[in-house]
C-alpha cells in the first residue's frame, strides 16, 4: 500500500532520525518508491528546514533547527575543503587536478594542493600537513610505484581518502581505500587490438618504468594471447631508467630498429608519447618510414598529435578522473563515517586514431 505524501515525509524524517545519514537510493528502496520521488520529498523537506541534503545523501537538520536557505544549484559541497596531493603538475597530473578543482568548485567547495615531488616520505608529509590544516577529505596520488607494503601509513589518515591513478597491491592496507584510476591495461589491449585489425601479426611493446608500466604489460600480454599474435622478440622492452635521456632514446631507437630490420616486426605500442616523438624522429632520420615501415601507437596523448607524422594515441580521461575522484570523496564525506562498501572505479581510455598507425602492412 502506497503512503500518502505526508505520511511518506514523516517516514523519511523518522528514518533519518534513527540512522543519522541515509543515501537517497536507500530511502527509495525502504519506501518502495522511485529515487525521483524521494528526491522531490527531500527537496521539499530541505526547503522546510527539516533535513539537509549532502551529495546523494540525507542528514538531520542543522544544530538548533536552523533552516537552510533553498538552493537552486548543485552546491552539495558548500564550504568543504579538500586536500589533494600529487607528485608534480607535469605529465597528466595538471589536467587531473584541474578536473578535480572545477568539479569541487562547481559544488561550492575548495581544493588545496600539496606537491610531494617524488620525494621519499613526501606523500605522508603533505597529507599530514593538509589534515592538520583541517581539510574535510583527501585526494591522493602517491609518488610510489605500487609494491607490497606501499602506502600503509597513508591508509591510516583520519579523514576520508581516495586514491587517484594508483593501484595498490591486493592484500595491502592501501588496497582497501576508495580509488579512481584509468584502466591502463585495457588501454594497452585496445592499442594491440587496433594494430592487429590493421593486419599486423606481431606487435612490440616499448615502455618507460612508471606507475602504469605493470598495467600496460598485463594488458599487452593478455591481448597478444587472446588475439593469437606472434611474440615480438624482446617485448615488453623497458627503456633503461638509469640512463640520461639522450642515451635512453639512443638505446630505444636501436631496439626498435632491430625489431623492424632483423625480426620483421612492423608495429609497436610505445609509452609515453614524449619518448615516442623523439624515437620516431630519429627513426625517420635513419630511413625508417612511419607508418609505411613501422606502425606506431603511443600510450598517453600529451604531444602525440603534434608529432610528424601525428601519432595515434591511447588517451587517458584525465579531467574525468579528477571529477570522478571528487564525486567519490564527497559521497564518503557525506556518509559521515557510516559503514559502506569501498569502491574501486576504473575509467576507460580512448583511442585517438591518427596517421602513424597506417594501413595494413604488406610485403
């Protein structure tokens, strides 16, 4: 039997009094009505000052029963301050931060930034400073490359925390945190599948050792096996991180040239695009044509479209990662400590096809 609207309002208030904080979706299930109906009820009760709305959840009235003014926009983070720790603003981090900042400001909140600089203990120092300053939650991209034991003290912060673009090892304490990241493994698989569809029976992988390298290796290996491609000699190949940049480019050029001229491999996935731009330029100077002799796809799209020729790229949804991390953190803040399952959110990258991948390779 459906409740009259007034009875439904009283039931909503009773449930909020009993439980403190409730998600709109949970209220809809409890009352046996649609979420649209509950949102209308919550809007009416909030305008009457009888409860408060906070990003997808409902709370009791403010202390003293002070009525909140009616809101016309989605200002569900009004007054909240969120700290964000990233290693640097280079690479993709600048766009991720921008996405988080814009998403938070649109909801009435403010972002405060800390840069760890890939310095040992820098993540914990910056996180501790932000928590001490009174932030309501943290978005964190640790400088560490995931390894067993990584991020244990980070996971013990007293405010809600969301990992951004990091994958902690299963079994570690950090793996139990909320997380938003790009599915880099699927991005690598997309690139391999695209090159295979162009007729390449073997695809090489050339990497830089970064936090994404492990995912790229696993996605590449899975795609090669699933598609039945011939193994590319020496793949995955990792550009030696200990070498100066010029020498790293030299050895990578020699490796890729040998793949083409000695092993008949005519397709490569390279990470990232800065290295790829330099390598492709050097290969052209040595007489190797892209895409005629070598089809190239790069992971990351910072400058790939500006290369000669423009490089086909797997592009991470950088701003969307920042936006999704803010949304997840606000849900956790709104829960006010209430127990609910942690969430791991993976966003898929996109393939931006340009001229470097070419047509099917033929004799």
